[in-house]
């Protein structure tokens, strides 16, 4: 009994992080898709507080609020295809973690400039 509980506990510790979003994946997505228009990640991430980034990119709406901001802007026309894609909705949670980690009130500075 104790062995099986220990085994289950060990496997859960190994696989739970895989299911969660990752800051480094968000940074990678930012560099790949956002940097062309927005420049370095520090400027953009630090433009809002943690609470604001969580609202724009929450799990429930899968980043639709941020996508809507881009889709309503004529300046962001180049990004419309990306924000309408399944790929964006999949990456939104990682992007959220990156933006929250380096938000204005987080005290952290990204190294992707």
C-alpha cells in the first residue's frame, strides 16, 4: 500500500509540470510572433500589471481578449492570421505566464532583448 502511494506521488510530481504553462515557452512564442511589431519583451510585458495580463490572457477565454485588441487594430493587420489560429489559442497560456512573470509590478526583467 505504501509503495503504491509513493509510486503514484512520484509520477504525479514528474508529470504535473508538463501540463502547466511555461515562462520559457511564452518567451519563445513572444520572440517568434510578437517581437517584429512590439520589439523586446521587457517593454511590452512591463506595460501592464500582472492582473491586467491575467485578464487579457486568462485560461477561460484562451487569450481572446488580447486577440480581439489586435484584430480590431488596422496597424496589426499582419498578425490577424496568427490571432485567428488554433496555434495562438494553444500558446496563449504560455504567453500569459511570460507576460505575468515580467509584468510592471513583478520586479523581474526578461533576457530576450
